[in-house]
C-alpha cells in the first residue's frame, strides 16, 4: 500500500456487530487519503470475516490478525508499528465518525500547528436508536489540566507524528489516557475542536465503558504511571470525577 496521509488505528475484539458500520464511517469521509489498520485481537466471533470483506473491496482497509488475545494497547501498538501516515487517528471498533471529521480536524490542526487534537461528540445507545446531547470540549488542555479532566475521547484523537515523533501506547491499565498524558508531559498542548464529529457508542456490559473500572484505571495511572503523590492524586481524581459526572449527567 502507498503511503497515506492519515493512518486510522482500530483495535477490534468481539466487534462483529459494529465494526462494519465503523469502517463505513471511515469510508464516508470526504477526505479519502487514509489507510485503516484493524487489528483483530483474536476474536471468537465473525470480526475477521467482516473486516476481511471490506478489505477485499477497499485496499485502504487492512486486517491484521493477532495470534493471541493481548488487549487493546497491544493491538493499537501493532497498528502503530505498521502505520504509514503522518497523522494517527484513533477509531474504536464500535464508534462512528461523522462524514467531515477528517477534513475538519486536519484543517484545524494545520491552522493551529497542533501536535495533538480532539473533538466534540455525542453518545449513542448500543442500537443507535438514541443520540445524546453534544459534549463540548475545552479549547486546549495542558498536562496539568488533563490530569483533572475527562475531555479527550479516544475516537476523536488525531496526532501529528511529524511533531511528536514516533510513539506507542504505554503498558498501563488506561493506555490511551496514559498516552495523552505522556505527550502533554513532554510539552505538547492538546487542542480541542468544539464540533460534533463522533458518535460514541455506549455498549451494555462493556468493560471499557464501565465507570467504576475507568475510575480505578485513572487512579492507577496517577499513582503507577505518573508517580503522583497521594495528595496530588486525590486532588486530580476529585476534579476528574466531578467533570465526568457533569459531562454525563444527561445522556
């Protein structure tokens, strides 16, 4: 495959029900210079078959098969290692981009000279029958502000590797959040595009969507990855929890 401007990183596990719509949301972008690397994490369902059908019809879509289940961080790193684009865009296998997402975000990043960006979004129910209110995002986030904030949703993130250099997902319980913190700790600022560009699917009984599990992972990130003291961790977590409650108090 020739080098693309944008590499879309999609880990997939038991994703047969939704991954087709996720791929279609990439194919519907008005910006077409992309590659999509879907890494199947040894799914026991029809995930591979669904992705394979898209890959056979669209050379921009690529299926990478893991031989053992290793979790989303490893799957994302496999994609990152093989990605050829300048910009890395993350799209989880049950989420949906709106058609103008890539064009709007690329223009926004180029205008701001941003290394990291993220966007607004709306949540949808598992069957997509209900769409929530627009979740707006702060204009910018520094490392200190991100410690206290839930603003960055993975499937909205785009990273300019020409500015950050190569990177990988940390070996952490909350790998995506740990990566954002790592990039901002190094001096980058994350820029928020306050537009409705993603549908974030709320899947019943999903471990990754569990508020309790997410809270535990955030705390572990503070203590084990960022090596914050108890007082700093407690202050950051309290702010993180309040902002999370305010963001999701209404669907």
